[in-house]
């Protein structure tokens, strides 16, 4: 995965989160959790897009492979409202992996 692919993957996930948010009532506790997660992921994407970093390091490659695996899990749940708990768990794992990339590539 390259830096550009990473930023696009995060953006695609933010879009999927927006679609899911639209399916939940504003006062739904899951919506509030999703809103907070979306804000955090957006913050991390912005940080990655503003800074230059080497996407050829072993740490980046390992972390991006982990992120791709989590993204595959997320794809299995995000379109099904009945799996909202699993989706929120996968989103949190996704955010954790992105945060790991940020820590690995940015000082």
C-alpha cells in the first residue's frame, strides 16, 4: 500500500461511515459512538495527508497489511444494521490500526 492508497482507503471508510450514520436516528447511542469514531478517523486522515512520510519502511508495510485485513472484516459488517456492534468494533480496530501507522511513520 502506498501513502495515496492509505489516504484513499481511509476516505472510503469515512464515506461508508457517513452512509451508516444516515441509517441511524440522531439520538441512537450507536450513532453517537459512530460520530465520535468518524471524527477521530477524520483527524488521523488529515494528519497523514498533511505530512510526508516514507511508505517503504517495514513498519509501514506491516501496519498497512494489518489495516487491509481489518478493512476486509469491516466490509463484511458495515452494510448490515443488524451487525452494528460488530461494525463499531471493526471501526475501532480500523482506527487503532491507522493510529499505529501514524505513530510508525510520523515523529
